[in-house]
């Protein structure tokens, strides 16, 4: 795997985790490390400057409003956006693709999320970069392009998770999602 794809996989892992669960104290500490904080700031993602205990509660509400019960669409689940219901063809296809590739969903990271949740797809994409570039290419083609629309809607907002949505959209563009090959 080339250095650029390794970097993109590392970013996809981070964004996958941020899309799957609200920021907690451990995540706050991780994102506060100078090297990671500087990298995120360069992407326009800034941790709030208040007390972590207070800000984490506010961010939990922001996460819920942005990703669990958004006003401008459903959660970041491919089946919901492309088929109008959970557990659609996209979820089935992702399960089969993971099984065929010998990969399991990281249950701890996914926290019970649907296999076609954007966070899960990003984690799987990152995992396939080194060992299964054919699977990564299929994920790019069949399971990431749909996300540009909801991310674009979320990115119009303000706050930490709107910035995460903007940066995730930029990551997808950098990967080449939605770009003719």
C-alpha cells in the first residue's frame, strides 16, 4: 500500500469512529494530543474550548441531532438513503462482501450500528486498503458515493460534527468517490 493510501486509511478510521459514536472523555483526550489536534485543525475540525465535562454533554446532544435524529434526513445508513428502510440490499451486500473477504465488522467500534452505516463502511474500507484493494475499490464504487448527499446537508450546519461531516466529504473526494475513473 502506498503512503497516500495508508494516510487516507488512517483518516477513514478516525472519521468512521467519530461518525459511529459521540465523543467521550477518552476520545477527547486523544483528539487533544497536539499532533492530532493540529491535523484536525488543518481540516477545520476544532474541539470546543470549554471544559471537557461541559462540552462533552453539549457534543452528545449535537451528535444526536446530527447523526441519530437529524432534521434533514435519516442517520448515515446507506439503506435508509438509497432504499428508504433499514436492512436493505446495501446492508446485505456489505455483510456478504465482508464474509467473502474474510473480514468481520469491528463490533466494539460499530456499537451495534448497521453494517451499511457510513462509519462502518469507512472502517471496513480502511481495513481493506492493504490486504484487499479489490474490496476497497468495490466499497468505493458501491457503498460510499451515496454518502455525499447527507454529508453535504450536515456540512451546511455549524459546530464540531458539521465540521466532521465537511471533512468526511473531503475525504471521500480525495479517495475518488463520485469521480469518474
